[in-house]
C-alpha cells in the first residue's frame, strides 16, 4: 500500500504548493527599487521582457471508455474556482496530441481537465515543466509508480560483484549489488538484514531469505528455481518496474512480496504471514492449485492459470485486473473495485462475501453461491455466463446488478435484497483494468463531425467544434507601448495601451477555422497618432476574410481578403489611427493617463479573421502573435515587442538609428544597446503607470525582474502587498 499513499501524498503536496507562487512570500516583499529609472537597468542581452513562457504538451489517451474525441482544457488555476481555460483541444482515444501553449511565467502547475463525450470529466494536476507528458485513462487504477523510480547498481552499493560463487550476504544492512550474467551454478542466501540487489540477467538455482531483502531492479531478468522467503517481519522481496523474476518451482513465501515489474511463478502458495502486493504483472503459469492464506492487494494484472482457493484468513483486495482461469472458491472476503474474471466455476462459500464497489465488474462461467455478493458506492455488475446455483442463505445485496442472461438456474426466496436487481443493462466502460465493459454508451453527434454534442461548442456546424481562448474567456492580456522609437521614451508604457483576448475557433481536427480577437484600447499617453495591427505567422493567402478593422485616414492598402497589401505574412491593421478610436473629448492633453483628468471610455474592437484553409494551432503560433504599433501615421515606423520581427512594410532604414540597436537579420530586435524594450506584454490584468511615471518606480520589483532576466519576481505586476506603488498608477475617474 505504500506507493498509493506516496502518490496521493505527492498530489496533495503539489496541490498545497499551488496556493502560493514562485516569488518570495508577500511578507518579505519590501520595496527595493534598485535603479532610479528604467534607463539605468542592467539587463541580460538575451532577455526580451517576456512575462509568458511556452510549454510543450505531449499527451495521450489510452484505453478510454469511448472510441471518440475527448476535450482537453488546460487551466493555470484551480478549475473549481471561477477560472476559464487558457487552452482547449480535442484528443482522440488512442491518439497523441503534441502542441505548444503559452502560460504566464511563474505558474507552478497546470490543471488538465479531460472531458468525456458522456459528460464525465476528471482533473489531473501536473507540475509545470518544459514539456508536459501524460497519458490519460491508462493510469486510472494503476498507481503512478513510474514516478518513484527504483534502486540501481550504480548507487547505494556497499558491495558490488558478479556472481562467481555461492553468496552468503550477511553483513548487517549492507547492500550487495550483483551485476553481470548469472550462469545457473551459484546460489544466494540473505542473512542478518542484508540487502541483495540483482541487476543482471540469467539463472540462479536457489535464493533463500532468512533475514533481509532481495531487490530485482529495472533491467534485471532473473530466473530462480527455488525462491525461499522465511518468516520474519523484515523480510521482503521487491521486483521493481522494468525488472523480471521467474520462479520455476513452487513459490511459497512466508514474508512480504511486492511486485512493480513482471513476476512469473510456476505455482503459488501465499502463506498467512505473507503480504503480497502486485502493481505490475503477476502470473501463476501452471495449473497447479493455488492457495491464498495471506493478504493480497492487486493494483495491476494478476493471473492464476489453474484452480484456486482464497481461504478464510486472507484479506484479498483487487483494484485492477484479476483473472482466475480455472475454478475459484473462497471462504474469506474479496473486495473488488475493478475487474475480476473466473474462467470456470466460482464458489462463494457460506459466510464468505464478495464485496464490489463503484462500478466494479465480476464475470464467471458458473456460480455456486452460498455466501453473499454485496455492492457499495455506484452500482457494480456481477455477470454469470452460464449456470447460477444459489442455495438457501445466499444473498445478493445493495448496489449490485446481477446478470445471468440465460436465467438463474436455482435460487432461494429473497435472493436479491436492499436494492440489488437481476438485470444486464448496467453500462460499464472499458478501461485499463476492465477489458470488456458492459453495454454500449451512446454518443450523440448531430453534425457528424466526430465531436459528441456534449462537447461540441457548435453542435450543428460540422466545420467548427470548440473555442480555445487566450489568455482565457474572461481575462485579457495587455500590450503597452512607448512611441518615440527609435528614440528612448520615458518608460511610463502608456503611449498606447491595448488589452487583447483571442478566440481560436477549432474544428474537430484541432485546426483553427476562425481567429477572433477583441482589442480594448485603454489609453493614449502621447500626442502622436498611432496605428495598431498584428502579424500572424501564416501566409496572407490562407485568409479568406477579415472583418472589424477601421481605416480612418486611407494610408493602409488591403488585399481583397482584408489583409494588408505588400505583406508575405497575414497582417491585419486593426486601426490606422488611435486618436480617432479613443477620441479625446476632455480638452486635456493625453487620454486616460493623467490622474484627475476626466476619463474616456475604452474602445472595443472585435476582429474576425476567417481562414480559407484551416490552420494548425502550431503553424499559427502562440498569442499575442506579433502585435505592433506604427507611429504617427508613418506606416514604416513600426514598434514591436522586444525580440519580435518587423513586418515586410517596416522601414529598415530606421534600425540601428538613434537609440535603437535592432539587427533584423539576427534575433535582436526592438531593443536598445542597453537591451531595453519599447513595449511590454502582461497577461492577466495590468495597471499601467500614470503619465511620465517610470514603470520601475510604479512597480517595485520590475527592475529586479528585468535585471534577473525574468527569473526573479515573475509576477512583478501582481497586486500583492509591497509590489505596487498604487499612487504611481493611472486610476480611471
Ligand atoms: Ca444461467
Ligand atoms: Ca458534433
Ligand atoms: Ca460541430
Ligand atoms: Ca511614454
């Protein structure tokens, strides 16, 4: 049981960590403006002031209940709160999804919700890494033992050797690491709490544990004729994942055996002082009679080829796939939470109980029931393929459906009690532990695009199936510009402030059919009349139409599809003149940057870009794509985020002039010789500085973050105690 506990603990630990961010605790966050102005920052040359990072997803679904598409939603905060996903995508059962997503830097884990076509969903929390790999469903009951690894013969060895003579391992608590090929001539005896670690391959005639432990590690493949484990509470045999142990004679352990790998034993007798735990594949390979007197826990696949008896003292728990190919009789209790199959006759003796829980399934050819079958939790299914003989005293109780399709042959009065029913209609899905399931779940798909109505955001439109938002359906990112480029500005980053939210409309193949964008222009803290646009990383001719753009002054020429002319990539000019979008009716200089002046309502622009050919998520790139302003009606005077490429219409003669140090042929763009940008991008809510207030003054940790190359204070813009000088920010009147 220890691994299950460990994995649950690990999960709860991760969940608990989620409450705080990577930054220093708020109580220690005291103002430490290390520079007087942004101009004095000492910034690493390769830092582009990113507040987001890219995470690669490598996800699979295996053995899911339905042969259909599932909908993945990725959250950066707990989805049980009022959160909305940062990414959505379909995954077919049995298929792989590889894609890149953008998330705010400083996020420690991602919350992956998998929605099934039957309306069910479940949550997986994974620590953030550069690439997140995960397989859904397969691990439903099989615990996450992979992540715990195992010992090897390179570490922790007190004695390292090959097996060239009989070995008596008897130095107290020493680890004996045995590598190489075992030639079948030499035996091992373990005494005095020694640990023998087998890392090699081959045959060993006898292994005896008198006092101590034997470990079969990953990569080891060991065949043992006689494996004796004598009674001692400290004695243990552990086969790790990737390790294999075959025992060709009777195996009759008197102490604990734990298998994470592969164990094949010719014949098995589990003594009463043995606890047998299987997380991997355990097989009794011959039809010799198997007896269970000790406790068994199966979390993997456990197969008994012949007849077997589970005796009264055995506490037998099955959490995954349990197979008795012959007859089984039991006197003790079996608790089954997954799948149990008896190929022959299953006898449940008087006083014995087969307990089923939460949609478990049991199947046998014939049943002789003198004892009890009892369900708890959601309904379980007990299925008899041929003959059911239930005698007086037999009971089927509570949350169980009992299925004998050709009828119960003999039964007493009152066989079914407390809600148990005789029926075969319970629908149970196929999963990693239950290979047959029962019944066929129905999936409705009105537009036949392969996405169930339950998951289809466009259930009557076969070319559309989901919406994937960034940053999310109910949040925005912010783009904040300085507009004196190529000259330095004053670093209040409010000359033009635009919030954005993108909505990718996906078809059933995860291709982007439409890209919708909402741009909210909030502030104009400058006197220049700037335009604003975005460049997508796809050719202009894959766009079929663009709507929602505004051209006030006629300086932009467009193709028939609405993209800008003269561009190889798809460039969409949202508007050519911010001063006509955010019309200044206040009589004051600037719009929405001077505290005390009247405010102007922000402008909202909804842009829709339709693609003639649906684009893959990867080819389109990640939001915010490549947004830019062009300054004071001069189309070629573009200002982009640091590190982003100019469009084809940018005036290359301006690069490297005045304070700019752009090398458009390298990857050093829109930065000064001291690595300063002309724009910042923040996801998740950004209050820009008041007019002429340097961002390094308004945000106490901006300078620390910038000088660390984005490592420290990744959420410097968060409203946490000590982070913000509120009086330095613009407050709408
Ligand atoms: Ca029958
Ligand atoms: Ca559909
Ligand atoms: Ca659809
Ligand atoms: Ca400025």
